[in-house]
C-alpha cells in the first residue's frame, strides 16, 4: 500500500460513518503496509504498538505551541493554536508539570481505594432501576450518569442544577475530533464557554462555602498565589469534569458490548471474578475509548532513523497499535485472561508519558465496580434488539473518542439478590 492509498483509507475511516462504526478492518490493512508513513497533510502516522509507544512517552514530544508552523490536521483542517492555553490537556512542561502536580493527589491509587465504598454506593440506585424496569439503556441509564455522579462527588459539583452541562460536554469533544465539521467545532467552542461560565459561578459559591472536595482545594491553591491562576483553575476544572466521565462512559459501554458479544468470556468472568482487573485492560485494548492522539516535536528530535525539526507532527493511532499481532497474539480475539500473561504489555488506551491519563486509576476502579456489580446482580443480560432501530448497536459519529449512542439490554436479577436501595436513581 502506498502512502497515498494509506491516506485514502485513513480518511475513509475518519470521515465516513461506515469507517467510524468499525475502524478495525482498516487498521489491519494500515498495519500491514506501511506501518508508518508521512501523510499528505505532513504528519507522520503510526500504526504499530512499539512506534506508538515510543512517540507517546518521548520526553521531547508534546502538545502544539502557538509559534509552530504546523501541518494540516490529519483530516486536512487548518489548525489554530492559542497562545493563552491553560488546560493540562494542551500544554507542555513546566506549566503542565506544575498544574498536574496540584490535582494528581486526588487521583492516586490510594485515594481511589479510599473512595471505593462511596463509588460503590453511587451505583446501587442505578442497578435498582434496571431491576424495576427489567433492563434499560446502558448508556443513558448507567454509563453516563454513574461516572458523572463519581466525578461530581470527587470535585464537589452539586447533584442538581447542572443537567444542561452533559450535552455541552458532548459538544465540547468536537474540539479534539478530526471528523468534526466547522459547524461542530464552532458548537464545541460555544459549549466550552458555557461550561466555563457554570464553573465560574460554582467557584464563587465554593469560595463562600468551601468543602472538603477537590474544587475547594484547588480554589485554596489559587488564592495562595503564584501556583494556579483563575484561568487555570477554571479550564482545568472543566477538563477534570468532562474527562472524568466521557471516556469512562465509553469504557463501560464498549466493554459491556464486548462481553455481550462474547458470552463465553462473560461466563468465564462470572466463574473467575479474580480476572476482573485484567478483563478491564482487555476491554480497553480491544475497543479503546480513545482511538488516536497527536504529539509534536518540541525541539529537533531523532526518531525512526531521521531527524525531525520542532513542530513536526506525529499521529498516534493508539487503538490500531492495541491490535498489533506482533505484540498481542490473536489480537482480534477478545480474551479476558490476556493480561494475566507477563509478556502482555499495557494497552495504549490511557496514553503514556507526561500526558498519561490522570484518571486512569479511577476509570479502572469504576469499570471494575460496574462489571462486578452487573455480573453479581444479574444472572442474565442480553441486548434488547426490540428497542433498536438497527441490527447492531450504533457508535457515535466521532473518531477520536469512541463510544456507543445507546445500548439497550434486558436483564434478569439473580435469584439470591434483591434490590439494595429503595430510592430510584436520579433521571
């Protein structure tokens, strides 16, 4: 396959609904030949696991900066880089290191374990509603509201009065999606402003009435001076809130669909619950909530046998790398015991290096709690095909973030268990 043909295939995968619904056949072809190529847009595109890993963790690669003469995006769109970026997602050290260090203590494995009982309690009313209805839409009833409740608890966001924020977050994700049209990008920018206004108001309320949650702690840091500006406080609170549920929601939906389509693996997980942690890693590998990433050379670097000047762009197809058969034997097979093998490296789904997902421990913990609870609470789960307009569940029309529009299921409660909470989950 020539670089021109690879560009055409990748463009089909990003820009068409057919390609986005199932990108994995295209990934297989892209890994075969060539596994790495320079696109017409100017970026080097990487499809193999080891190449992706090398770029993601390289200390001299990071986020684009305003003075860089960047190539077009992989989808051919113009890029405009603001000089006033303050969100961790888009900045480089030393500011990235400073801001990340201020919030990372809330996401350590120890802190997540301390919160586990609280996180578990938040799930109970959600499952009770599934029992009462005999099932429901996993995305609307569980995969979205549950992670929202968790990150709200962590940050100190009120449970009511912010219902309008969730669709705004969905619009905001267009800003990192090469499939987004100019109209969707404009909507994303407007959504970001509206979300910021909500958190500006919330910050003022927290100043007057602080609590023991993360947002109040960050406000105190900002008030102490010279470590966190008000702009950094707002933009990174928005990031933490949005990222705190968007990718976790997709992990839950994508992961459950994998189990429903592989009933032998679901049954094995029922019989061997100790496989839950490796099963979560396999879900992340097999259908990653984040499909791609981009890194830029912050200075001249030597990679792949040649020198690349500052501003050189690398497109990391990390979900493609997760299916590299030279690293993961039978890579297209869903195997919940895969990560019990010492030779199986961690999937690329949470990124690597300085921009490794801050909430990775929390997301895995939420996933383990959700799937353990579903398998314990329900003796049977099936896709409710009568509630679908299509033969298969439909994925959202985005590329970077991969998640389902809906996943209707029917459930049967385990005979030995009953409802554990009398109150229904909030709508």
